[in-house]
């Protein structure tokens, strides 16, 4: 052991007291600097990620009103094209709100200094111009499908924002499920319910629930149920956090009950919508005492 230490002892004997103290200081300083450098690097990465995620959240908040109002425009356009009265003013108001929403998103994108072309909405906005009341197809089915395809692109852009800014790569499992709900689960359920509402609105307006509409509504209902189940699974993880559970669980429980009642109502109405020729369904809407089921006039 002494033979191993002899070189160090000889070197120390050659140094003055000040030199020995400086050497000891350096021996402790180097590992300390290495540790501090590692901590600084980790902190910098975390700060950059949080700033990026915050920018993504701002973009998502600017994008969601476009999807929401576009879905409302789809439902009201469906009613209007199927003969409902008094929808023109509502549709024109929604078109104005959508134009403002596109401008706000463009300003937000510029203010946040995003240089990624795929996050822009120029192509989507151009397609939207063809869906305004004065330019859109007068065929209800074509119009509804065009709206749905464009809304799918908007929701796809929302996913692009979430992926590009890594908002879902959160530091905790609770944060992950919270952002997953905002960026994916809620928009998915929202669009399924929006399409379901639009199809039902068309049936209400033309006072007919055809067999093809019954099939379409059944398929959309299945999508809504699946999306609702996925959202509820994420909520269970969110509620592991006591603060979020206290804040959100009452509203989540109310929504789950409303969703359950809605699904039960639609399923019952679809079952009662035909078969014996008697329309007892809420969806089979009475309009001035007349309505049709599968093309058959009822009174």
C-alpha cells in the first residue's frame, strides 16, 4: 500500500503549502463542476421542453375554436339544406367567427415564432372558403361529407401541433393523460358527437329518418361510445392526482351520466324507429303532425 502512495507523497513533499491547498481544491472542484454541469444541462432541457409545450398549448387553444365552430357550421348547414328555416343568420354568424378564428391562429403562430410549414392553416382555410353558405354544395350529403373531411384535417393539425411541440411528453403520468385528453381524447369524442348531431339535425329538418340514416347514426353512435370509453380510461389515471380529482371529478361524473343517458336514448330510439310502422322514436320527429320512417308517410 505504501508503495502505491510513495509517488504521491514524494510529489506532495515537493509542493509548498499553498500549492498543496490549491491541488486539493482542484481535486474537489473538478467533480463538483461535472455534477453541476450535468444538473445545468438537465435543467436547460426541462426548461426548453416546458417552453415548447407551453407554446404548443397556446396553439391548441387557438385551434380548438376552429374545430368547434366548424362542427356547429356543419350541423346548421345540414338543417338549412334539409329545409329548416331561420338558419341563415346563425350560419353567417358562425362563418364570421370562423374567419376571426383563422386570423387569431395565424397571429398566434407568428407571435410564437413557429417556422414549421405543416402547422399553418392556409390550405385548410382555402378549403373552408368553399364551404361557406354562398359557395357550398346544396346537396346535404355532399355538404356534410365535405365538412367532416375538413374537420378531420383540423383535428389532424391539432395532433401535428401536439407532436411537434411534444406537449404529451410530460414529466408525470398525470400530466401525460391531461394533455392526451386535451389534444386527442376530447377532440375525438367531440367530433363523433358532432357528426351524430349533424346527422340527427338533418333527419329533424327533413322530417324523415331513412334506413340509411339509421345505419349512419348507429355507426356514429358506436364511434362516440368508443371515444367516450377511451376518455374515461384516461380520466381514471388523471384522478390519481388528488387535486385534479377534487377539481374535475364532479364535472366528469355529470358528463358520464349525461353521456350514458344520451346513448341509452339514441339506442332506444333507433330500436323504436321502425319495424312495426309505428314511429315512437324521439329521432322520428313530428313536424306539423307529419313524419316519415324509411320513406313511409306517418301521421
